[in-house]
C-alpha cells in the first residue's frame, strides 16, 4: 500500500535554518483541529469501526491514512529542524490536541463527507499559512503539501459521487 500523494519530491527539510516563528505556524497543520493528526485518527477510526467499504474505497482510505502519516512526519521533522519541539498542541493559544474534531460516524456517506470537510479544512489551513510564512524554504514545503491535499480532495470527491 502506498500513500495517496503526488509523485513529486518534497523539499529538503534537513537544512532548514532555525526559525521558531515558522515552526509555530506549522504546529497548526501538525496537530490543530484541522490538522494532519486529526485526519490520520479519523481515517484509522473509519477503517476499524466503519461500514465495510468496497475494496477499492477501503484501499483509498488506507492510502489516505498513510499520506497523513507522511505529512505528520514531514511537518514534525521540519518543526524540530526549525528549532521547536513538535507537540500535540497549537500556537499561539497552546490548545492541547483533542479528538473532538475526529468524526465518529459509521455510515459510509457521512464518513466520506466528513473526510471531504476535514481535507478541505486542512487545505485552508495550509493556504492561510502562505500569507503568514516569510521563510521561503518552509513556504516551499507548504506549497508541496497543498498539492497532496488537492489530490486527496479530488479523490474523495470521486468516491462521494459513486456512493
């Protein structure tokens, strides 16, 4: 199983200079209410507790979960490289991560709809970052992650149409 991501390389994050401000901005995508951790947990819950989907839809949900894991890893490593310890709380209000934003629906249509809403919210979070970030290296990472988000939203829209 492979992650549902674009077949484009990610920018290198190993050489990011220390930049605490950019790191704190990335925390929203890492563990914010519309972040990658929320969506990873949502896909995992759907695969465990949800209705049995057709095999191709189940495979897509697994690929989406792998993509969220990949994004969490990239964001976490970038945050750490930028000089901030990645944590499951947001900035600036330092809200601890809470699973209240993970959709607990078990009906297929409700689940895919929640996924579309969640991925669209993730995309909006990344797009807002484009207006705040000043670090071009971090901007390049966010722009690359946006490409994955758009692919994931398009994929979920196709599934939604076929339910």
